[in-house]
C-alpha cells in the first residue's frame, strides 16, 4: 500500500483486523502517542442512532421491525437478519458504506496538528473505496481462538455466531499478506505498547518524508 509520503500530503494509515483482534485497544495506544483516530464503527453508530442519516433508508429497505422503540437501528435484529441472509447484508452495506466513506474522507481532510491519521476500518480489505486512498495499512493480529474467546466475552454472542462472522471476513492469512505493518496482540498490554511505540516512530519518519 505504499504511496506518496512526501510532506505535502498528510499520512493516512488504515488500521484493520478481524473481529476480537483488539483494534480499539491498539487505536487507543496510537491516540495517546499523538495520532488522530477516525473510527468507522463509531461513524456507523452515529448514522444508525435515532435521527441518524441512515435510518430512513434502513426503515424503507428492511421495515420498521429493524428500528427499535427509540428510533435507532435494532442492532440485534439486524445482526440476525444479515448473517442469515447475504442479500440483506449487501443491502445494508449499500446504504451504510458510501455514507461512512464520505464522512471518513471529510474528517481526514480537516485540519489537524497530529502527525498522521489512523483510520480504523474493520473490513478494510473487504470494502471498496479505501485502499487506493490510504498510504499504508496496519493489521492487528491474534490467533483465531483468541478472537472467538474475546468476542464471546465482550459481546455475549455464541461461538457459532462469532465463527459465522469470522467466516464472512477475509481469511487471516490473506489479511496479513496484504498489510504493510502488523501488530501481534497475543500477549499483554505492555507488549502491545512496545509494538505501537516502534511503529509510531516509523510513521513519524514516513510522515516527515524522511523514510
């Protein structure tokens, strides 16, 4: 994903990883180091909250059953629907992905004192519209059994559903092969911090055009 890293262009790095890999934890470490973070999951939640920009299209497409009493997306019902029905998943992505991409690019073009921007995109390699725009990609990686255990603990989802979600994501080996940089999240937070510090130093050099 190497691209133009000269000083006239703000460095944009895509952060990705499978479900339960620890993307949010890694993003928080980079934010403490001074990076600007743009999280597409947070943007998605904004779009699907009560009054969010995507709600009307979701209601029109899937019916009122997928909207909860507050007027927000019923995430549980939608999750059940899209993982049982690939066509429904595609419809939801057609609604959300263009809106998310537009917001991400607006935010990335806004002024910042941060030396570089990390864009958290769980489905970076599965989704069109980001790879040619980003200059580097960083994958957070851990063994698949860890992904399953962490996701079950965090979300309360059953093992079968977690495995179904994972099966609809790009294979781990392919994600690693496509990424410029990798952080291993199979140990403790101090190990994660050391890796983040090393990469941060590299990113600062690239952002300054001295790499």
